[in-house]
């Protein structure tokens, strides 16, 4: 695999590129609309991965914890809105899944987490502060659920800084 | 940020609050974060039993709750049933029954298991619907999240997350390895 400069995952300190994507058939989610509170972006390769280790199901279960930081989470993959809808229904997800579908992978590319070979987003996490600055990013091995501890650690650190 | 993503460690140390089998001063402490409805945890259940048998007193096994309620609708209440049994000193009896009967985790089943292991049934039923045990299960879950639990089952060997296969041979080897390390 080649790793060029533009392919590198955006690092802490970078302004998070804005996006405005469909989140289901008749909704949209933009980073701008979430400004003023921390945002967790979870890029992942595809809807419907094996259940027990399912990253999105884990985050769904963690919403209470994220809410304690007033943080919003958005999942992002290249799956279309109808696929996201079916997946969200199946897993009873209560947070938005954005479709980086048209032009395909544009937002994933902007964040440096597009996998050219597979044509999907990589598995990557970003914690963005209320001003829209990336405060933590992490590129996970594609087949490993990165869990929530990195996200919670980053949110903790942001809270300490703010205090 | 100094976050070691590669070897997450147990964020909540094992304490008297935990359900444990084996001596507190055992060379190895194996902590499992599990979900009673998860089939992979069901598969790991006999594996843990076999490891306990092999290791004897050199192993302490601790079980903590990590129910993924989103995909397992009975996981939360099953975890509460185990905690309610613990309040009557019978955590492990309930724990075993739950894993041996993963297809029967509705409240009516839990009630039957409570009777089977001789719990005071009125107290059990009241405990099952009380907030206390739901809160306790949630505490386990939160500690798990902080520790890097990313699915179930997740094991920690002497507080370091085990990332290998959850089959007997590799897990036993890792536990034995930790015991050897302790000796040196």
C-alpha cells in the first residue's frame, strides 16, 4: 500500500473539513449544524459487519457516556442512505449514519481515510471540539473494532483543558 | 495524546466488588467482560472452565457484565439476574445456568433458574426489577468501555487486554505465559 501525503489521516490540531451528507433517505447531517459541541466521527468500511464485535452497536450502547460530554456521534461510510436505514433499523441505532456516497468517498478523502483499493472508508475515529478543530484522530486496523476508550480519553482531555 | 491503543489495560482494577473464583493472590487474574446472550461468550464459557481446571489455584477468574442490549434484548436483564443472585451469594450458580441456557433468557426463564438454585424468590423478583442491579451492570459496562472492551467476550490477563483467538489452546497458552512471567 502506498501512503502519500494526501492519503494521511488528518491529525490533531487540524480544522475538521465541513461536510453535508444524507443521513437516511430524507435527512441530512452537516458538521456545521453540530458546531458548539464536541463531535465524534466514526468512519467505517461497511454496514452489516458481524454482530457481537459490531463497532456501531457498541457506540449505540455508549451514547449515554458520550452524552455526558454533550458529544454527538456520527457514523460515516460509503453505503447509500437506504442501506444505512436498513442497518440502523436492524441494530436499533439511535445516532445518525452519514452516506459518503455521492461523490463517493469525498468526505473520507478529505479526512484522509479513504481506501482506494477497496473503495470504502477506512476504519478511523475523529474527536472534534466545539470550535471544529480535530483534537484526536485514530486510524484503526480495518478488521479491529477500536472500541470507545480512545474517544472517551480524548473527550476527558478536552474537558480538562476547558476546565 | 498518550493513548496506547495497542494494548489497552483494565481501567477498573479487580476489587472486592467483583465476582471472582480462585485465590486473590493467584499468579494470574483473568477478567472476562461478557454478555449472557452473546453466542461467542457462550462458546468461550467451556473454554474458561477448562482453563480454570488446568490452572487450579494459580488462576483467579473474574466476570464483569458487558451487555450489548442493542443486539441482545435479554442480555441486560440476564446480567441483572446474575447480580440479583449474587446478592444472595449465588452469582456463579446463576452465571453457569445462564451460559448453559442461552436460548432461555426471558424473565420467566430467569425466574425458573432462581428457583432451581434455591434463591429466595420474592426477593429475587423484586431485585430484578429494581434499579440497583441495573446500575451495577451499567457500572461494569462503563468500566469496560474505558478499558478498551470492543466486543464480547473481551479478556484481560493480568490487566492487559488479550487480543488473540478465544479458543482453548491460545487463551490457555497466554494465561500460562502470564503465570510463567510472574514466576521470573
